C-alpha cells in the first residue's frame, strides 16, 4: 500500500505543560537498564552486605556474647553505608556511564532538547537514574537494616539517645548517592562513548584512592585523605556515625568542602556540555 | 508571499553568531502557514534559523516570534507546537522504534497511553509499521530517516521543521520521503519548513521559499514569483573559444552559466536556438552539442545568489 494511503490522525487534545517533566526520562532509562540481567545480578549482589548485617543483628540478639566481637550499635549503620559506597560506584559505572555519552553519540540529545524540556529537566531526568539505583543500595537496605534492628533488638535501639540513627542514615545515603551519581553523570557528559566514560569514572575514583594510599602510607601525609572521593565520603560517614578510623580522622568540614566544590564543578561542566548546539569557535 | 494568512513565524533583523562567525546577519521575513522551503547552500544559515526558532540559540539582535511567542523567552511553549526532524542522526540507543516514538510523544506532553497509541499509528503512516518492534540502531539510513520523521510527527505539531530530510537516501528512498512530506503538507494540512540545499526536493513539496545565502535572505516569495515565466534554456557545447558568444548573448539580454558538460544558455524571450547558431557563426566557433531544456529552480537559485555557489 502506498504510504500516502495510510492514515494519520490529528491530535487536538493538547493539555497544559507538565509540572514534573523529568520523570519520563528517568523512568524510561531505568526501564532500559533494569532490563539487563547482568545489571540486575549486580544489583542483587549489592544487597548481600545487607543480608549479612541482618544476620549479624540476629545473631547478636540471640547470643549477646557475640556482641563483643560484632558489636551492634549506631556504628553498624555507618560501617554498612561506607561499604555500600563501592557498590554505588559499580552501579554508576554500569548504569550511568552511557546516560549522556550515548545521547551525544547518537544525537539523542536533540530528541530531548527539541521538546518542551529545559536542560535542567534533562539533567534531572538523567541524574534520577543513578540516584534511584544508588539510593536503592544505600538508603533502602540501611533503613531496612534499621527496621530489622528495631524489631530484633527493641530494648537496645528504641532509645532516645539513638534516635539520630534514622536521620543520619538518610543524610549519609543521600550524600553518597547524590555525589557518586553527579560525578558519574558528569563524566558521561564528557565523552561520546559509554565505555570510555565508564573507564574514566573508574579511573577517577580508584586512581585518586591509589594516590591517597600512596601519599598517606608512603609519605605519611594524613591530609592527603581529601584527594580521594571515596575516602571523603567514608570520612563523612565516620564523623556522622562516630566510627574510629585513624586513616580517615579529619574534621568533617574538609571532606565536605571537597565534595561540595567537586559537585559545583560537575554542575558547571554539565551546564556547558548539555546543549542542543555544539558551538566550536 | 501570496498567502494572506498571518505568518506562523516572523523574524526581524535577526542576527545570530557562533563566537566570531556570523551565521545570520540581520535577516527578516516570515514563514506562512503551509509548506515553505528554506533554501541555501551549506553554511547559508538555514539550520541556525531553525535552531533559533527552537530556542537553542539566543540572537545577538533582532526579534523572532513563533505563533506569537518569543522562542528565547517562551521556548517550552514554542517547542511544544513544533516537530523537529534534525539533519544528523538522532535516536535513543536500545529502544525499538515504537518505544522511541512513544517516548518522544510523552516528552512532548502526550499522556503515556496516547503516546503509545499514536506511535503505532505514526510508524504505520511513515511506512515502518512492520519494523516498529525493531531496535532503531538496526535500521537502514532510509528507515532511520522515517523514524526521525515519526518522532517529529507523533505529537501532531502545528509546524514541522525538516532539516535536510532526504540526506543520505537513495533515489527511491528520497522519492518516498518527499511523497510522505508532501502528503503531510497537502492532505494532512500541516505547516512545515523544509530546509534543504536540494532544490528539486523543495520544488516537489513547497510553494513558498526563502533563499538564504551567507547569512542573509537572498530571495523570498512563491516559487512561481521567484522563477517568473521560466526562460528557455539550452545545454550547449562549443568547439573553440566561446567567450564571444557568451558576451554577445549577455548583450542580447540572455544569460549563461557553466553546465555539467559545456554551458547552459538562457535566451531572452522570443529568441530560439537559431540565435545560438547565429552568434556562434559570428564568433567563429562551432556548436557541437545543443539540447533544449527548461530553466530549473536551480538556475533561478544560482541567479538569485549571483552564481556564488558555483564550484
């Protein structure tokens, strides 16, 4: 049948502009990522520490003497969240590296920006993807762990002096997830290849961690901790949950300032890179 | 413009630059309802004009209004009423055509159910019905062009912007794409701007044209107004130095330009091929080949641009 014999229906029911315009972007990207079995496997593995910690809480409540080896208190949640940082990095490498890089490669960015969307909507929509994934492996299991602790050891955790744990979990989970997501998205915006962006993000995170280790252990420079984003995040967690880690012992303001400056730099880079028109002068 | 209806898009003294490069140097004009061609050689400023209309670029000076709205200040409202088919490849990796087009519709503000329903309809309309569940990345160039058109059509825009829609297509694919665009414009009554450097493409679809050259409007009007009564043209090959013939022809009120193989001569009204033979005889050159033809839009276009795009 010739193409001009086929129907085309006009659409007259145009409504007002949506208030929340970024959500379809996040939803569709999450749907694509979660359709990959390997990624689902990684997500499942990210919950293993949660299972282990729940078992730990259970064992300590049944056998209190085990608490001497595996103490169950507020620090448990800080240790748990600090461990989850590694998973947020892995999830961001596989889940966020292509988010903007692929759009730059295939011209998909024009599909978004030629619509009634602002660049902020686009960035928010894309940022929502790693943020949702990272919160799923930090906030969700940490709150689950807290709920498990409350139900298994109510005498210990239903105490006013431990009421800070809930807000601390929410705060640290958001700091970890937001920072890692923003950094991964920015690296993705700097390349047209998801693979290159993934490797660059991996190199940035683990390269700086290596630099920290060398400077701290080789040259005895304790302040070198701030060069590693992972160490900055862990240090904030340690300050928040009262963990004693001599390697990360630094006033919380220093790592917080580093993370804030890097986040602002990321936003500036995204502002430059996310454009419908590439201007080469 | 012969169309009496108010222009959908108007621009006045519009200047846009990329750093030091002036892409549009104070252009004025408008796009009336219906299909309008935006013609010009590469680098003329056609795509810049479209991107300014989409609100991607801020003008250095001048004003632009689309549907009575300012694209720089009300970009979202303007974009909602536009459908844009970019020149370059554009698809979303990992998506089937139906998911891609439905997603594009949803981004344009359609409710999800309606976007899905319309994506199937539009994909059938552009001839991708049977292939709509295939990943767009596996499509041929022609199919990708159709998918691009579908994503621009899915929300039923008031004005469709087509930037070089036949790029990379084989002759058959090009014919089909032009037939489709013509159908959108004539049978579906959708206004569109067809941006192309291929004059025959514009001639097939549009009545009105704006010719841009070096960031300025070279000509504007209906194709009929632009071309006037087309002059009689002949493709001629001479043996010997034809400079004298060409000069005498100009003196008679005719014109010429380099052809693919020889010269294309345009005779003044009332003159026939015997004029060419007479002039050749007077100048002592032989006519080795003479083929009659009509003046094409390309000839008019070149005349409008002062032959600046030759070579």
